[in-house]
C-alpha cells in the first residue's frame, strides 16, 4: 500500500509546518489560519470572506497588480478559500519558484495594507457574488439548511455575509481581524513538492520571521442542539430542491469514522450508493442525489440533497426516510460491510492523487487535530468499524425525531 510520510516541524517563531516530499515538477504551498466564519463577532458576518478577497489587494511593498502577477507571470496560481473554521491562502507553481511563492504568501498574509480604493471595489464584487449565489437555488438551500440547523449560532451564518454588513466593513475591521487570527500559534504552513525539507525550512524561516507569535487560539463557542424542523418555502424556478439532515459527530467524536462510512453508503459519490440506486436508477426521480457529512470542532451535520420534479418530491423524501430506516433497523451483512469499507478506502486513496488537494488536507488536519494520521492508521480505523457500530450511530443520528427537512418548492407564476 502506498503510504504518505509527512514531516511536521516548527519554525523558530512557533508556526507549525507539515512537509511532504513528492517527486513532481509542480509544488504546492499553503497557509491555513484558524479564523473562519464561525469566529466572527456580532455584526461581522462575512468579514472572514471579505478579508480573503482583500488580502490580495496590496501590501507594504506591492500594489494589487504586482501581487496578482507575481506567480501568474511564471505560470503559477494563487488562490484562497474561506470555510466555517479556517481561512486558507495557497499557491501552485513549478518547483524552481519556491522562493517567489513563499515570499509572496508571507507578504500577503503578514503585510497586507488594504488600500481604501481597493476595498470599495471588492465590496461591489462580493455583493455581485452574493447576488449570484441568491440566484442559485441549489447552492442557497445548503446554506439555508445550516442557518436553520444552527440558528442563533455563528455556524449558521452565511460565509458570504449580508450586503449590509459587506457595505459597512472598513479597513480597520480587516486589520483587526488579521491581528486577532494571523499569528504563529494560530496558523499552519503545508507543503507538497520536490524540494528538500532543509531548503524549505530555511526559506520559510526567512520569509515568516516577522509573523507575530500570539499567545492564544480563538475560543470555540459551543453549539446547543435545537429541535428538528420541517420547512417548505417557494424559492425554486424549475426544479424542487430538498435537504434532509441533522446534527452529526464533531471532529474528535468516536463516531466520526462510522458517520463517514454511513454517509458514503447512503449517498456517496459512487454510482452504487443506496440513494442513487433507488431514487435515480430504479425510479428516475432525480439526476442528482447525494449524502454529505461535515464535522466541526464541537459538532457537525449530515445531509441528503436532491433536486427533482414537483410531482416526485414527496415520493423522493419518502425514499430517503426509507433508506434511513433500513440503516437504523438492519445490520449490514459481512459482505456488505466489507464492500463498503473497501469502497471508502479506495475513494480515500484516489483523493491522494491530487498533490494540491493533499497539501490543503494536510494543512487542515494539522491545524484542527494537531496531528496527521497515516494512511494505515486511517484504514485501520475503517476496518475496526463493526455492523453494530454503524447500527448504533444510525439510531442516534438518523432517528426520525432528529431529522430535519428543508424544501424549496416552485414559485407560482
């Protein structure tokens, strides 16, 4: 079995680094910060995402054009994303440009100046992004489901924020957010590529030497579970969209691996998932049906999504609940369980085929867990799952009283 062997070390100022040697002409470097949307204060909804946009708009020694051109001019790529718990800025480039990439990432994460004229332009861009998102019902339903599931908690806030908030953000808000979260103890650097560890360490030591050390990580405001809900609203134009789901295990819960396997059995990417075979292949009700599981530091959620014709929505929802009931009442046979485990392990292995994705995953794992599990450890954890484990987990999280529903019906013309 192919095994990845990442090395974890600390820079002199305390920044954690995960390094993985991979023979390739292309290298990948990322800075992941524990400062995602859930850590925004009251009336800061959308600030983390706004920062992700504005961080490229100028530094103490570069204007926006020079930031954006620094890697692009040598065929590299610069990008970023914001999630509920982390912000990540990352780059892909040919390995001979490691110094250029490292210095640029350090410059924009530690020395951004947020010019006022650039801030206003980016507000217009983000408001356009919000409008585009509102126009996409299949995207909006996922955020609305989380908003209901985590009502009253920062996890329920939309990462994009609101138009009102975005319009009100100031340069001072951005600088304050950077000062709160972009510190050595609160970030991780991840690298995958064909550069020696010693060379990389020397480069990072030089480029990130001015990163403030910090002395704390952001507090996790714990989520208090709310009653399940069933909500229908008229929001769709051509197809009815629906999500069935509920609360799920957190990052470190002993049930996490079992929940991953259950979601994969129910509606994972494989064409033989139970919901695909039932709703799509047997009845032809939906082109797209999928199950997902997302974990956070203190909680998580699972969901089943589908889009279908108005006349099939009730039957589709009934089929979802039928499959959930089967998972609660019937243990998987030995052959079924073994096939499910092998399928999940195979999908995980395929995910390692992308060095860029691997770099992002390593950074997130070290940031959130402060460790990197080997492939063997992950596979051993999957192999230890029993039919009894899965039945127990299904009865906790798939119980009818714990299942919420959100349906976007067609708008009447």
